[in-house]
C-alpha cells in the first residue's frame, strides 16, 4: 500500500532528502543487520546496468536491502568502514515516486565529511561506483 510523505523525515544526523508529497511505492525489509558489506553487481563485460537488473541481482545475491537499512547506517555512520567511501551504497528494495512522477531509490554517498542519504532516479545507470549491501546474518 502506498504512503504519502507529509513532512521531511529527520534522523539522528540530520535530514534525508524526501520531499513532502512523495509516495512510497515499495518498501524494503524493516530489519537491518550490523554485519553488512558492500558488494559489486556488474558482470565482467558490463559497464552499467539498469534498476530492474540491479533489483534482480540484489535479490539473487542476498543483498536486497531497503531504506530501513540505509537509515540505520545513516544514524550509525561509525560502523561504515572508511574504505567504503569511494562507493555509493544503494538500497534497491525501497522505491518512491517523486512529485514529477519519477521513481527514486535511496542511496548513501560520502560527501567529504559524512554520509548523506539521497535518492537516485530509477532511470539511472548503476555502475562500478555503486554497491549493494550484503548481510552476513
């Protein structure tokens, strides 16, 4: 069932970039693990893939995390290894529809001082700088 955002969501470290009026189209698992690692999803001959393929591979690899996991990591940035900073951490199990009708998925990006939570457009190409989060539980 869809949910409409009626206000900005504030987390422990600040705001996430969800606009008022965005519709939650699909939510990911409501659990998270403190035992996570980023994994690649491209095949050797690929430069990028689209969201549909990313979601399929995330499920196949056991790395189908959603916004709940992203928010937990956002609030617990001390558990995110410094070596992950060169990647965008993508959470394809959650999808939002923005005010223009575009689909968006959450990701965390290192901005030089901290991780920020932002949202890719669904027609984004996902490449070697993106990672999905695998749970070791």
